[in-house]
């Protein structure tokens, strides 16, 4: 979840990353973070800073509001 249990941030990072054909390492390199950070984010164990959310959105060519939500997101299969 997030650093504040009462404020979880949900995301679609994994689905967007896979749609772009990127590995966690490739996304991490382009976003300027460690690949494990991408894993934590995808598992919703960590909430990104605004700057990181913007970087990831840019790399994945998505709007921030399309990738991140304060409400649970139904995961695509």
C-alpha cells in the first residue's frame, strides 16, 4: 500500500508497461529508478511521489489519471 495506510494509491502500471513491451528494468531505467521500485509500485506496496508518477506516465505515454487512482482499479486479465 502507501506510506499512509489510509491513503492507498492504486495503479495500472503493469498493464501499461506490458502493453508497451517493456520489462520492469527498462521502465525503471527510463524513469530513473531501481527496477525493484517498479515492482513495489506494481504490487501497490508503495505510493510514488508526484514527480515519479509524472515520469512513469511520460515513459508509458499515459495520462497520470489513467495510471493512478485513489479508488481501487479493476485489474485487466
